[in-house]
C-alpha cells in the first residue's frame, strides 16, 4: 500500500512539473515546406525557440509548432483550418496567427535571462518574411491540413485511468450538484456586510448606432466575416462595457489588486492598486463569429472558511467574459475562476434559450439576466473570501466606485522581476505554482491537471465530469439552442 501511495505522489508531482516536449535538433518537415532561401530565417526562429525552452521561459498561452516557427495557434484559429478556401481567407488567417506569434515572441524575448544572442527586430523581420511567402506555399497548407498543430489538453488521461474515472465520476456528481445549488442560492441572498464598488473611470461616449457601424464595416472588410476592429476601437469597447464590480469586503483578501513580482522569484497581488486586466477573444456561434470582451480581477488569496480548507490559498483570479452579438451589443456573460472552476453562464438576451443539460458532462450554472429597458452597464457582485459571482444585474443609474486601473492581460506574460529581467506569472506548463491547492490530492481521479491551481488562458478545463475547455470555439453552441 505504501508503494502505491508513493507512486501516486510521484505521478501527481510529475503531472504538474512535466516540461514541454524538447524541440528536436532536426525537423525534416521544415525542409519539405520551406525553400533554401528561407532556411536562415526558419533556423533563426527555431533556434530562438529552442533557447527559450532550454532557459525555461516558454509561453504556454498559445501553441507553437516547430514546423511553423513564425506562427502561433489557439483553439479559435485552428477551428478554421478546413474553411480557408481562398487566398483572401488564408491571408486574414495568417495575419491573425502571425500577430499572435509576434506577441508571444516579444514576451519570451523579454523573459530570457540571457537574450544577447538574439535581437527582437531581426526575429520579427524573419517572421514577416516567412508570413509573406506562406500564402503561396502549398506544402505549408498541406501540412496544416493533414496534421494540424496539437493543442494541449487541460485533462490528463492517466489520472482518469488510474483513478477509475468511470466509477469515481458517479461518486463525484452528487457533490458537484450540491455545490451548484449552493452557488445558485447566493443569487437570492442580499449583500453581506461592507461592500466596495470598483470600475474604470474613463468610459468613452459611444452609442449603439456607432458600435453597430463599427461591426458592420469590420465584417464587410473581412474575408471570413470576423469582427476585427482596430486596437483603438477594441479598447473603447472594453472600457464602455466594463462592468461595475461590487465586492463584499471582510479582509485584505477581498481587495482586488495589481499582480507584481514582490521578490525576483515570488509573485503577489498588491491591493493598494486595484487593477482590471482585459483582453479580446472570439467565439463561433451558429455561423457567426462573435467578439468577446474579457475582464479579470486578481485577489491576493482565497480566504480559508475553516481551519482546514482545501480550496483556500494564495491568488484568486476571477474572469468575466462578455460575448457581444453581431451588432456589438451585450449577448452572453460567463465567468470562471482562474483555476477553470465555477463556470457560470448568463443569457443577456431574451432571444437566447439554454439547451437542455446533458448527462455526460458537468453543466455550468445557467441563469437569465434580461434588461428591462435600454442600458449598457452591468453590475457584478462578488462574495467575500471565495469571490464567487453572486449577482449580475443591469445598472439603471451611475454609481460611485473606486477607480480600477486597466491593463492588458498580456502584461502577465512578462512582468518585471528584477532590475533588468522579466518573468511570466505562469510557468511553461501554464500554471501559477504559488497557487496550488490541497484539493488536487482528492480531485485528481477526475482528470483535471492540478485542480484548484490558477492557470493561463487557453488551459482552463471547466468540467470535472466530461471534458470542456473555456476557450473552445463552439462552446456556446453546446450551451444554447440556435436563436
């Protein structure tokens, strides 16, 4: 029995610390895809990535494939591979994945302890040259279609095999259902004690007609009918639709703050600087591509509710995602904690009807929040300690709030950690090691990697029973009937 426990402990540690597969010294596929004149740039970008990996600073938010060293992929972009039927659609897709690669490359370059062997500008120029030629390289498109890049899963099959998942899921389901009922019960409870409101203070003056025009024009310009707005327009929308957060406040753990490295190796949340981290994503919904505005608050700790609380620990991130309809109006709100836990989905339009819950996969909490009349501002209440969403409502009037500094979520991929050195908040497995939870020792049979640990975008497994990732491109289609 002792040997079995020792083996389990070893496997659990290995699962949380296993490194990405090393980049091989020789990559035959590159020779089949690229011409000799491109070889120097291909080698430079590949060698850079190999150095990044060897120095342990590989960014895990996007998937990088050594066959395509100038590109980086997410679930949304890979969902389009088989629909790129003409040159213009391929060009737009290339622009998207090459831009993602450029953002990732900059973060990794800044995080290298020793980057003297490379220059960011030569790396970017090489990437641009490869992108310019990629449109006209049949071998590249053939490789993408026949063997698409593989995205990492938030689930570990060996955990479910060793944990007898077909049996343990049935024991876990009653607890999951009980927790869901507890979360729903919060929505009929009043705010407890002292509560503080937070909101950005630079809401732009926009109106629905102006926003509708932006989205119509963006789709007309897009070969794939994507709502690709300018960076300035995206920032205006993020500010315009940013919710007012009301946080029940009982301790310092309930003050949202700014993420920093408080020592060269230890990240923390500075509560004196309330900060909202934002980013834009996209989803697919019954033939349309919809824009999603994402808002994240970070708290220093999830407060223990008792002397032994397996869910408590350092760092607690809450992510709210506002999906806009084809006209740029609020459509669906959903939220998770940065562990991927506590998925809640709110229908904001009476045109939406939730699909009936299936029995195979754990279903998120689903609620409807309709606006009685014209309003564009959402109010979201978070509970003290656990920071659970306990109320979502449309605000009819302006309210006084403490100011939230707004920063891009991408800053978390490269934070100052020393005088001349940056580090990501997350490790190369997309985990925040300082946030590990004791719950991982008994929830591991359900397959989620390191349950409770805060993790990076692209790695949020949201169901313990079944499989579901927060960034799945067709996720909302599984939760709603076709309007």
